[in-house]
C-alpha cells in the first residue's frame, strides 16, 4: 500500500472526501516527521514505534573501486514492530502455507 492507496482507503472507510482524507494523512505524516526530526519517538500502540538511532563513524569500502572511505556518524529513523502487528502478520503468513 502506498500513500495514495492509504488516502483512498481512508476516504472510502470514513466517507470523507478524498481532499479531506489526503489532508488528514499528510498531517499525520507531518506530525510524525517533525517529532522524529526533533529527536522524539513516535509510538502507535498495536502497530509499532519509530525512533532515531545513532550510528558511529566507520571505515567502509567503495564497492566499485575497493577504495577505503570514511563513513561519518549518522542518525537514522528506526521502526520497531509492535506485538499485535507482528502476531497478525505471522498468523496471516502461516495461514497461506
């Protein structure tokens, strides 16, 4: 499911206009993005949590040339799946087997 499909599903489920559904989805993503940019976590019960992980600098290699390069430290978003979602996905996959 991509963003457009999410907007469409919200519109159909709630009876909202597509414009209103798009506004809501954009606002939710914007609030989550701002929280993460400020170093805060975002937790959605039953779904999962987003946080920022800090990674140390390290020495890597350019895959084309093999040349050593220094990779600077960085902060990246990290998603940890919630127990309810993990179980639903796990059970759904087992049912298909």
